[in-house]
């Protein structure tokens, strides 16, 4: 396929400086940086809410917040982390790395790119401003289940609008990614030569376009149910509350993979570099990602086994869910095979990658357990589920992003980060993460429901441990901010290759990567 | 490889008693609580087996990985080989997990069929979730009451010492006979709730406008405690379920004592339907939650 | 080239937004087809009873009711249960009374359990999903006519029919109310 690199040649030679540069920028690297900074800021905001949750749960009894505010915290914590931290973070990586990895000078639609980003801060402000309304923020859980959401105050409406904006932003971002990958690849960069990170993002982008509009539709129906006399979900008007759950999870399950697939891509970039060996089973990795994406559309109701489905439905969704373990297993086995008989070193990115593979697999296995319908009746809506999705989302997506930051930071800034501090950050994160979330498996099995501000006395010990872990986990993340700041400000000069003979076009560029790259397409062997 | 196999066997033999010896775990609150129903026992067995298989897979895969991390590290001078695919390996680790999954699916399906069979029940209890309490209607005898959290507010607010069954105690317990097949019809008044008693292994959503069915058969007398498990608003954490399982004789006596007299049955029924009065009356919760067990701290 | 792809992707976005809405009727269709959520078909008596009565089997049909908070009505089945043969046309009656002194519109949803039976439960006359007006302190009997299909699975011995009444006022404009009031042929067009 031809490249359109030449069309973009002369636009960006002079760029403004200061604040105006960041507001008006159409440069994929600037926008990538903005996305990543925004993501980290949201990570801290959502994290602060998690601290409130864990502080309240530190002891039985109501200490710090009242139950309604507690519900707002769990709801907004999830919304902020999902839509504010993880998704934009992944888009940040896409912006920075995809054009470089495929030898393109920029994203295909640079002005749209600027737009997609600048929607985000306004959406986030809208979402957070819901706390200032009379009824407070949304308190019905991030799943926004009707009819509870219909009861909420104006905060719910603000949340719905914020979700619309976030949805528009991610769909625009996804369109940009697809167009870039389809039309901007350097000559010779065939689809099956693209780095796995590009592949995972291509598939993620299609998932985004397929499900974000469905979610937008669902919340729009909520909005009209709340204010305009429709009754999609309200039984009082002849609606069906379970319908909302079906529509929500039709979006919600692919959404989970939207958050994890790019993480798989990052891991697949890091592990070969530090194993000094090519990625094992590239083709099957691509197929596995495509398989996972396909399956994500046909398993949604495993989130709602307890709503009372006919037997045949329960059996079908159980089997389909169990199938996901196969392609996911293939990925894990391929990563292990990549390390096998390599020449391994353990720099910070590699530590994070190994951590992700191990911990994500714990989340994957608990996910398999949750997929077994009869057992799910016991696990459903307990802390077992909370533990499960933090193992896949935090130690899957978030830790993969941290690994990705350390991996590419020298390329972005031109300086090496502080390796000692980086490793310290990894160990603190991993240890505190496990202290926080591993005991939650036991809490869930023992019978502690999720989303409760207070609990029976038999749950006390594990909650204390979990809260202590959470505080440690929260504080440790400030270290990352310091490491990145220090690296941006200075440090040992990074070589162009940075690591030991890594694969990929990004390492053929100087460090730091110049403002404009690949204005003449590179030659792909 | 020999050493690896040995390590594998050792870790396995250490794990099996851990995962199978559930009573010990249950006392520590590490595993599902001791079940008191046939379904609960079935689920516990299923859960233990799946957990065991998952643990073995985990230890196996990461045993290999950590061995690699140790043996193939650069600092030890290991030279990287450059292989990047092996069709045999790829097929193996697609087929074997598939077989394991099929092995898991068979008993799970059988279990599920048992769980969904609500036919030929001896007794039907209708459960209605309210913000934030439960209501029980014994359809066969006309017994009906609300069940509210009975924990003292001061305990919740840390002013008084917390009792043994803190947050898991109610004013009116659901009395059920042992050894009988009990069918629950579950619905809700306002938003979605979920009725859960872990030891009975019964969890079903209560959805306004719709009814769900689920059944249980309790093996032994006792008091079994559970909670609402679907976020239902501010007091979601404060609407527990307490089941008191008694012998059939005791149950009959309890019914006789609490059932409305034949003539009054109609009257009471009417009262209930209007949502006004009940045997164990408690006012329908108001919008500002004035009757709520846990006051807001603002 | 970019433009064409962008337009296609935007079109896909719009289609998927529409698909979200299309799930609403699609879900209803599936519900009725498979008895999801205990939704049943409404058919005419002749079709439902066309196959004749299966005298050898008995099915117990149980009736329950719920009146949601916010509707000051009393609403209950006149009988707890009834035994029927598959294929037999049967009537049941619910009793409703407005305990307040104002006219109020209510609306009922129904649900049949177990869901496997819902597909075979044919209601030929029903007050569900239509707005029902009760004047202040008015009492009314609400009939349901149903036929349990002959093809109902053998292991189903009990079927529960549940009605929940909700206050429908918020879903009705004054105009709708007037129309409904007129159509129920009442003299007192009492609107508050």
C-alpha cells in the first residue's frame, strides 16, 4: 500500500511554544504526551477515591463517610479509572508509538487528534463537577444499572453527558488509529510485519467503534427515561430493567478487552527485547487477539447470571465464556515461550512485563472460575469479583502501561530513567498490590458483598490488611511521578537503541525522538 | 528438567490437601462457607476442583517461566536461541486447555440443571426486596412480614461495642423447615436487589416487575446469614437476610402461631397488598430514609 | 482515501448507535420467543385452545401480586391457585381497590415463572401493560383468561403468574388521562 507521508510534509515546521503549543498542537508526539499526562492525573484522582473507600473499610462501622458518599466514591472511582485513566492512557501510547512503529510521519487525521484529546478534560470536569450538585455524584455503580440510576439526582445527568463526550473522544481516536494503520504504513510494512502493539490497537479501535455507540445509546435511553417520559427500563412504565443490563454488558464486555488488548501489545514489545529473542508465535498472537475480540461480543451475559436466565442461556454463556480461556492461554504460553532459552535481563520494563504475565494470569484464572455458572452464583457481586477485575485491570492494563512508560521513556525524553528507583517502584507496586487485592478473594468467598460501606465483624482482618496494602499502593505511585519528572529534567543520555539490540522502527530514531519523524518513509526489509 | 518435575510434584502434593481440606479453610474464612444444602455442597466441590485445576495450571506454567528466568538469564551467560515458532507447541497448548475446559464444563452443566429444577416444591416463599429491607410472604399459609436490620445505630456509628452478629441480624428471621424443598419467588418493589445466603448457596436478583424462581433444601437446623448483593442505594449494606432453619414440627408450630386466622386472612392480605400494614409492621421507608437503620453522617 | 475510510467508520459508528436502540425490540422479540423474564404471548382463545384439552395432566397455576410503593392501591388475586389441564381455557380474577380518595392510573406488568413455562402460557385476556383507572375508593375486579399450552414440558407442574402494579401517573399527560377516562365510560372526569 502506498504512503501518504508526502502530503503532510510541510505543515508543522514552525510550531508555537508554551501553552498555545499544547492547546493547538496536531503533533502526534505532543498529543500522546498530553494523553499520558491526563491519564496519570486521572489515575491519581481515581486513586484518591480508592483511598477514601479503603479508609472507610479499614474498620467495621461508619467512620469517615456516609453510605451515600461511599457509593459515589465506588462509582466515580471506577468511571474515572476506566474512562479517564486506562483508556486515555492506551490512546496516549497509540499516539506516540503507532506512527513511529509503522514508519508514518504522524497520525492520519492530526486536527481530529487534537480534538479527541481536548474533549477529555472537559468531560472529566463535567463528571467530577457532579459532586457539586445537590444529590452528589452518581452513586449507582459504574454499571449505572436501572432503575437505581433513574432515582439519582442531577449528578447522574452530568455523568451521562460526560460519558457521551468520553465516548465521542474515544470513537474519534479509534477512527484515527484505523485510518492511520490502513493508509499510513511505510512501503513494505505489510500487515503481518506490524508490531503486535499496532495489531492489538487496530483490533481495539474496531471494538471501540462497535461498542461505544451502543453504550452511548444505553445512557441516552437512561436520560430519556429520567426526564422525557420514556420507559425503556422502568417497570412502572412497562420497561424492563434487565434490558439495560443486556445493553450495558454488550458494551461492557468488549470494553474490558479494549482496556487489556493494547496492554498485551505493550507486553509483547517488552518481553522479546529483554529476552533477546524474537516474539514466539507472532501469527498465533495476532489470531489470538482477533479471537478474543470476536468472543468478547458473544459472552456478555456472564456478568448477569443471577438475573434469572433460562437454563439454555446460562449454559450457552458459560461455554462461550470458557472458550475465551483458550486464546488467552495461547498468549500467556507464547510469552513464556518467548522467554524460554533467551538471554534474560531484568530492567524495570521487563520486571513489569513479568509481573503482568503472572498477575494477569491470576485474574484470568479467577475469571475462568467466574465463568462457571453454578459457582458464579456464589462469587457474583462479592469481593471475589473485585479482586478478579483488579487483577486484570490493575496488574494487567495499568502495570503494562507502567512498563511501557519505562520502556519507551528514554526514547521519548532522551534520558535514561533512574533504574534503581524504577525497580523500587515495581517492587512496591507489586507487593502492595497483592497485599491489597489478594485477601479480597478470601473476603468474597467468605461472603462479603461488594459496594458496601460497612461489613460484618468476620471480615475485619482481611479488610485491615487490604486497606494497609492500598495505602502503600497509593503512596508508591507518587514515586513514579518523581521518576518520570526526574527523567524529563535530565539524566544519563540514552543511546538511540536504548536497550540491547531491540526490534522495531522506534529504535532506529535518535533519542529523544525528533519532533517530526519519518517524513521520508523508512525502508522496511 | 528432572529437577523441575520434582519441584512440580512437591508443590502439587502440598497443594492438594490445602485445597481439598475445606473445613479448615472455612473456619479461617478463606474459602466458601460450609454449605448446608445439597446444591451448596455440589457447588463447593465444583469450586474446590476448579480452584485446584487452576492452581495446578498456574504453578505448572509459572514453574516453567521462573525456571527460565533463573536458568536463562544473561548474567549467567546464557546465549539466546532464536527460535520463534513451533507448530507442535502451539497446537498442544491450544488443544490441552480445550480438553481441560471440556472436563470442567461437564460437571458444571450437570450442576446447573439441578439448580434450575424448581419443580415439586413443598413450600413457596415469596421474597420482595425493598429499599432497604426484605419482605417475606409464605404463600401456602399466609404468613407475612418485613425483615429489617436490627443492629443498633450506635454500634454502626462506633458509639457502642459491636455485637457478634453485627450487621447480620434482623428483627424477623425467615423461618424455614429442614428437609423440605422450598421454592423462593423473588421480586422487588423499587430497584434491583439480590437475595443471598452463602451457606444455602442461593443468590438470585430481585427485579421490580418480574419474578425469579430458585429453590433450596436445607440439611440441618441452624441460623444462616446473608446480605443483599446488588447495589440498591444508600442502605445497600444494611439489609441482611437471616434464615432460621428448624425441624418440620417446629416450623408448623411457628406457622400456626403467625398465620392469620382463617377469616382474617383476607383482611391481612388486603392490607399487605396496599403496602400498609403487616404482622410485623414497619413503615414503608420514606424517601429521605427516616426509618433507616444507619443514619447519614453529614 | 482517508476521507472515504473516515466516512465509512463514521457510518459504522452511527449504525452501532442505532443498533443499541434496535436491541430494545430485538430483546422483546427474544423474550417472547424464549420466555426470557417470564414474558408470555398474548393470543386469542381459539388459537390457544385449538389442540383440545389434555385430560391426563394437571398443572397448578399459582397467582401472586405486588403493589409498588407509590400506588395506594390494594391489589391481590381472588384465589391463591387453580388446577388446570393443559389446553383448558381458564379464568382468574384479581381484585383491585383504590385506597385513596383521588383517581389514580395504575399499570401492571406480569411475569410467568419458571421461564421454560412462560412460552407455553397463553394469556387471551389481560389487564397488563394498559393503564387502569380507579376512582377514589373504587374497587374493581380484573379478569385474566389463560390457556396453558398442551406442548408444555412434562416436568412443569407448577406455574406462577405474578402481577406487579405500579403508579402510571408520571407516564401520562393530562390529555392521555382525559382520553382514557372518557374511554372507560365514566361520568366523573375527576382530574386533580
